């Protein structure tokens, strides 16, 4: 069945450093890859997404890259700030007549001031 | 626009009981999906509804069911509750685009 693996499970960085979270998906038909940020006690929030016809997308300090051949996609956060501390989830789905997001297991990011 | 809302926010039930959770999507969104979030299993897809039809279903037992009304509001029902059903139940709505937006969740505790 469909599966998304996410690494690392925890990541601790110094404020100002970069953070990278990596995901691998199993279903080669997947064509939409969102990233969600979930702060403690809050709902997951969509922070960036990428479609399979694009290799990279940036939004200020965050960027996502996609390698369809290797079935890998990654989240890059530059100039990290304490407010970036949260759990980050990657996900994948095939966008057709239905919608079924398969999530990675999450990465707990801690940004040390 | 108002965001996705879910009621109730917290619920305590006893094993064997049933429960119904409600979700109101963002105005104009016709797709509603439900997810179960637990520390051990993470975020798991339950089902997706679009225009009152279930289009996709995850790997959950038949005790988990749902429905969607003509105004796109959705409910999910869990019958014969088990301790392992304790979780945060999240619904998410989607419009014509790819982006899906989550509600605040219902925290269900089964004792």
C-alpha cells in the first residue's frame, strides 16, 4: 500500500542555522506533496506544497524540492527562528477524482535560541 | 472566510458506547476528509467525502463511518468504542484546488 517515510524524527538546530527534513514516498503515481506544521495543541497548518510538474518551490525562508525519479521530497528552512519549533509532517497524494493524503510520521524540530 | 470548525472539541466516552463528531468546512468547500491522530500511529486517513459521496476510505474497521450533508457539513461516527480509539480526530476541507485545511480537532478519550 501507499507509504511515506519521514526523517529525522527529531531535529535540534541553533537559531539561524538551516534545517532539512526528508521524505520518501512509495506510490509513483503521487503528484501532490504538501507540508504541514503543527504547534503543540494546535491544528496542522499548510506551510508549502509542490506538484509533480515542479522541481522546487520557495516561499521566503522555506523551500521544498522534489525528485520524482528517486521519489524523494524535502523541506528546507533557512535562518531558523524559535517560532519555527513545531512538528512538521510531509504528505503525498494522487490528485484525481479522490483525495487521500498519506502522511509521514512527523519531525519534531527544536530551534535553540 | 471562517475556517474549518469541529464540535465538540473534547469528549469523554466509555468503552462500548458510540460517538458522533461534527465538522463544518470552509464555505464553498465540497470535499471533507477525516483523519485520526495518535502519538503512536501519527496522522491516518479515515475517509473523504465529496458532494455527499464517500470517494475514498482508509484502513479502519467498519465501526468507523461517516456521512456528508447537502450543505457539505460532515459527521463521523464510531460505534462500540474501544480504548484504542482515544485520539485527536481532525477533519479537513478542500475547495477546487489542491490545498486542504484542517479544523482544530475533537479530542476523544475512551475510558
